[in-house]
């Protein structure tokens, strides 16, 4: 009788493409609308936002420091970098939040009690799609006369974002009872919940 050699190979299961777990692709948007404490807090409460960082845009790395930015001579604006999941919230939704509750786009080089070019209103676009979306959104607001005064928000390319000092990060959550926060920033969160409830996240 002839011997028969049986080769046994381990069974390997390969997952179908649909079964592979993938982290959702995120996008980044950068906005400047006055003191970054309040703008940061507003976007942290928007559904689909993954991360918000306070920082500076518009100037160089050498001057991206709070003490220097406060001299009004650096070209920087206090800004926030918003990382978001576009499957949950669109860039257009973020524009709605920015223009509706995060700041007043008709104030030139100031917001509330804060004055200086570092408090100017800016959309820093990361790509041409963001540029067209921001310009189109502003055009619609002006066409519909949503504000009594002209919109002064600049729409400029994002060159670089520099994170601010650690003590500026997540400032509202860490100092909710500070008078500046109580009078200037907590009302923004209330407006977000009231005016855009479908985007609000506790």
C-alpha cells in the first residue's frame, strides 16, 4: 500500500474590506473671533467636534507667544484649531456656529471688551473648498441682511497654526466662575444651545 502524506495548513480568515475597523477621517478648521477662551468653549460643545486647541495664526513662530501677541504688532490673531468628523458635522455647520454664536463678525479689531488686531474676525481656510464655503456663507449673510452692520470677517489662507500656552487651553471649563467668563463667554454657550440645538453637545 502506498503511503499518503497529508499536509495540514492553519486556517487563516481574512476580513472583508467592510469589516476592517478604520478611525474616522477628520478635518481641521481654524477660526479667529476675539479672545480664544470663549470661541474654544463654544466649539467644544458642538456635536462632531473631536478636539479644539487655542492658539495663534497670522504671524511667525517667533512671535506666537501671548505676551508678544498682546502688543498688537505680530500679525497674529487669537485663534482656535477645530478638528472635526465631517460625517457628523460639516464645515458649513461650523461656519453657522462661528457667525451665529461664537462672536460678532461686524466688530473690527475687537470683540466685546477686548481691543486690538489680535482680536479680529478671521476664517483661516485650509483648502479651496473651505475658502469658497466661507466666502459664500458671508455673501448669503450680507444678501439677507442678517446683521445691521457690514461683516468685517477676513477670509485668508491658513499658513500655520501655533498652539497657545497650556494655561490658555480649555480655559472656560477650568475657570467657569471667573467674571470675564461669566459675563462674556457663558452666554455664548447658552446661545449655542438655544439657537442651534441640533448642533449642541452638553
